[in-house]
């Protein structure tokens, strides 16, 4: 599909330069950039939400570390009471 876009001069020059560096047409760079934006934008307006839950696999390790820290602090508190 063909369309007309108004792109600020500075962004156009940077895009044209990057496309030339990669050896691809400007239209390919723009299509790739737009596809990336659409893929990562979840519509919430909060880019950090795309990563939400990605560290879930660390939950057990974090719980183990927190238990260890609690145990250590309990020992210190018991020593202070003497």
C-alpha cells in the first residue's frame, strides 16, 4: 500500500542514513521500525509493561534468598538480647 507521510527533516535524514548503512531501502527500514513498534506496544502507554512478568522464573530463588536473610537477622537479634 502506498501512502504519504510527513516526517520531520532531522528524523528523515537519520532514517535515510541508517537505511543506507544497512544497505536496505528506506521503505524497508520504515516498515521494520513500524512493525517493531506495533509488536512491542501493548496499548497501555506504559512501555515497561511489555517486560512485566519476565523475571517470574527467579521467584523461587528470590524467596530462598529472602528466607536466608530473615534467618540471619533473627540470629543477630537473638544475640543482641543477651
